[in-house]
C-alpha cells in the first residue's frame, strides 16, 4: 500500500504577496503572528505582507527571533509571542527556518510535550495534535520547500542534534510563491538554496519506496534547477529564473514525501555543529553520496547524470554535480567550508542517528557515513 497526497493550496506569480491578507481571512484568521528573521525584516520583505494583512483587517504582530538553524529556545519564545498577541493563525515569511519555526510554534501552542517526545525518529508524530493553527507560508528563498512540507526541523537543547517533527497536519494551508520576494537573495545564498532544492529532488528520486508521482515531480524539479540556477546566481533580477527555482524548491519538498537519503543525514550535523547553511552542507556531500549510491541504484543515478547534462556513465552524476557546484561559486569540499578532519568521527555518530538515511537506496553503516564525510573533505 502507498498513500500519495498533495493538499496545500499553492498560489504562484509576481505580485501575489498582495493576496496574503485575503488568504488569511479566508482561513478565519483575525490576529496573525508573523514569523520571520531579522534579515528578512531588514531587507524590507515584510512590508508588503504586513500591508496586505492590514488591508484585509488582520491584526499582525511580528516575531523575528528565528536563526538560520532554529533552536528549541527560539520556538518557545515564538509560542510566547503567539500567546501574548492572542493570535489565531501564523504567517511565515522567509526561508526554511522561519517557515519551519512557524509550524513548530503552531505545535507548541497545542502541545506541552517535549521535543524529544515529538521526534519523528522516535515515532513522535503520533503525539502531534490533530488540530493546529493555520499557517500561511511565503518563502523568500528557493531551497527547502518547507511551504509544502509536512515536517519541521529544530536543534534540541538536550542533544544539540537537529530533530525532525513530522505530521501531515503541520502542512501550511496556503503557500504563496512570489518570485519577487527572492530577487534580493545574494548569489551565495541563491546557490546554496538552489542546491538544497536539487538535493531534495535527487534524493527523493533515488529513495526507497514506490511513489510514481513523486518520482516524476523530482525529475522535473532537477531539470528546473539545472536550467535556471546559474542564471539566478549571475543575474538576481531574472524573475523567470527566480520563479523556476521557486517551483523547483516546492516540487522537491512535494517529492520528498517519498523519502530522502544519506546526504541529508550527513548535512544535518554539519548545520547543528558548525552552523553550515543546510543547502551548502548538502552541496558539499552530494557528489560523494551519488557515487556511493551507484552500487544500488545505478539506472536512476545514470538518469540523474543525463538530467545534469553529463554522459550516462559511472561517476558522471557526481562529476556533473561538482561542476555545477563550482559554476555557482560554492566551496569544493568540507575543508574549504571550515570543517576539520578531526570532527568527522563525531559527525558520523550523529549522522547515523539521523533518520533520513533509512530511505537511502544503499544501506548506510557508521563506517559508510564516515567514509562519505572523508570523501567530501
């Protein structure tokens, strides 16, 4: 048996940010907590959202205390802000971190259970309440696809480990994809978030399981990233390229309901331990993981090579991925990103505990994960 679901309402187009208030009102939201980060606020990206909410008669308060890797303390502070405002809904504006944070704030408003209990790796989804405040998501990056995702990630204080909380009820009710909101992203962030979307699509396509819809969406997402990421990095005002990447990010997150893989298990500790941007961490590990997965998923890895513009030969996908990474200006390995070889053992321990590699087409031992880190140096 397989269950395939695509329930979020998705609004796409330049200028569609102006629909924020009407969408909130349609969901019955009268008092919204807008969850974002300080960078989004400084960039002026909140202004059209707040204006749209005000025009629709929605009273808004802003919580901008979200970092690039949301922490337990930040989620608790957001829940306090939600209660102080008397909010009845959430509007998330930003990259994956504010959108994830908004989902988790919604969970905290309805549940006092510890994040350890809610950890998806421990079956915690059963404890996520069945009714949560509605979330409207407006991404300002094109990577995580959290606006159509059923999960959120935070770093838990007790373990200092990135922890996934997962339940279908956490899906945003509406995602508004306005390419203009991503036009101010600098080239390095554009490249890193684009690689996040690419990794989601590739890992979903290679993941264990049977999901033909996710496979088809993943393939189309890879094609969009390859065709548009260099353009968006080189010319940030290219709204056609920006829009294609927003679609690819959304498609990657829809596709990875099928599963992810070893690259994400490697990437999560790099973010929690060294503060690496999640998309960059994926980019640094993806070529090694593609080589590793040829052992068990050769036909699909060769297909990925073709999608990346390479020959369908062993090693072709990894080489093409590394070439794209270089073309968009990202570092060539973990060492160049400041990760020392001495840390790899600890990172491998944490990667083994991460649930994402369970869907990898080739089973991973700790020794495998350690070798993948070494190959990514």
